[in-house]
C-alpha cells in the first residue's frame, strides 16, 4: 500500500485573529506555514473564499465496507484488513456504483490548538449522487477534524447513481477551517434577515428563524409552462468524468420532472432527484453558511446536502440577486408524497474570521451564482421546453 502524504513541517501557532470561518488569505497563510501540507503546490482556484478543495491522491482502495477508525487508531491500519484491491489513479480510473472506495488525499493537516476543520462534498459531487466523506486518523465521526490533529486525510467515496471517472488531483470534497465559536446567534440572525433579506420568498408566511437556523422549503410549482420542478436520475446511464465541465447532455442522464398544477410529486423509493428550494438565499460578505437536515422525523425521505455556501453566494455585492438552494433528495423504503412548500432543511449562518478579498461569484468562475434549478456543472444547459 502506498504511503499517505505526510505533514511537511511542524504547525505554527494560529494568528490571534477573530473567531469564525477562515477566509482564503488565512488558508493560504496556513499552507505557507505548513499547517496545510501536500507534496505538490496548491492548484489554480483550489483555495475558495471560505474553504479549501481537497485533491485525490495517487491510489484508490476498494474496501469491503465503510468504516471509522475509532480513537487512537490510524486509518491505514484498518485499511490493511478491509481493502479488496488497489486502483492507480494517476492516469484516471473508474469508480463504480454500489462500491465503496477509500482514497488518501494529497492534503494533510497539522492543526494548532484553537483551530478545527470540517469537510463536506463539493456542490458538483453531491449533485451527481456521489456519496463522499472525509476521514482522519482516530476519527469517531465523519467530516470532522479536531483541534490539534496532525496527520493524513482520506476520502471515502461511494457513487450511488452514476459511475464516475476520477484521477489524481480530482476535487470531490472541500474543507473549512474554524477558529473558536463561529455560530450566529438567533437574535443576530433575525436582525440580518430584517436588514439584508438573507432568505427571500414569495410565500406569505415567513421562514422559521431560531437557534437551529432558517428553514428552507421545496419548490414544486415549477418553471415555465410545463412546470419543470426537478430531475430524476436515470439508472444504467453512461460514465461521468468528474473533471469535465459542460460535457454531457442532460437527457442522457436525467428525466425532467414536471408538475401540472397540483404542487406535489411522489418520490419513488431509492430514486435520486434534484429539486430546488422555494426561497432565494443570500450570504453576505462577512458570513458563511451550511445547509443541515431539518428533522429526520418529517418523512420517509432524506435530503443529501453538499452544504457549504461561501460568502457572496447570491448576494447583490457579488453580482447576485438571490440564488436558490439545490436539493439532492432520495426516498427510502416506501413512496413518499412531497408537497410544495414542505420544509426540507435549515440554513445555519456562521461568522467569518475576516472578510474574503474575493467573494463567491467575483471573477472565480463560480458555477452556481444566480442559480435556480440547476444540475451539476458537468451538463450542458437543457433547452427550454424540454
């Protein structure tokens, strides 16, 4: 088995700055200080306004099952007993649906006290139903890297609907670094909603805004005369190269879902849907946000979130006018009726430790600014009326 990338130097103490999510310039400084390390330099646009894209390493391991290493246990030790075979990613390789893979990432961490990290799938990963989580040595939960962690990172990858082509350097996950307590209080959230219109909706009722975030609901009224409300993934379709943008025809992979006046759809069990929120979202420059589940007891369905929203997403100051949240939905076990306006998630806002120099949508080639109902960046726009 190949050796995961090592941390290149001892961590330097984090600068004494405000608590919150670190902006791009601080992420870059941590890389220069060896807190973030990799055997190659950062790639173009790898550092985003409030996050760092994580790159796949040279080898993928097909494993028998998903796992967590547990306290004081290295991932590599567990991997030795669970791997089925190794796959060389340097020239590209196919990850097949229904299989679980573990890939050492190029990036490693040497976090100082006071600085923790959290990971999430990138938006384009989630919209392809590629289930992706980050694991650290000694982890007891996925996607969470505690203060003081020093060691490699791994991506667990399980394509659910489409088989995908990946290679060394492909970016499926992203990492946020958080100093101290970053959550925005309910009182400040209500003030921000009143002053900045964080969540904009045509509904008569206001979204619920409490300590768990601002609620978002699903749009099932649709777009255009045909009432397009979403897409259902086709099974047994072709291969998708994760690094190709605008390369695929929508109808080769998706069936459009239309609603004609009744404001509801029936989710078929274990089918994957792309829908959109009824509300338009704005993330002001001094804040970041994350989508979290609303309540697992609201029905027999699950919304999978590629949940990080960067500063400037949908915001007027970054050439946005509100952007809807895209929802990745799957029903389990039984068919489930989803109604227009049904609450399906919450948006939790956090303070930035500093305003980013460049916001989402500002000269970054951001794929989802001003988005409505939108598939991942891999697909060409669908002709109107389809």
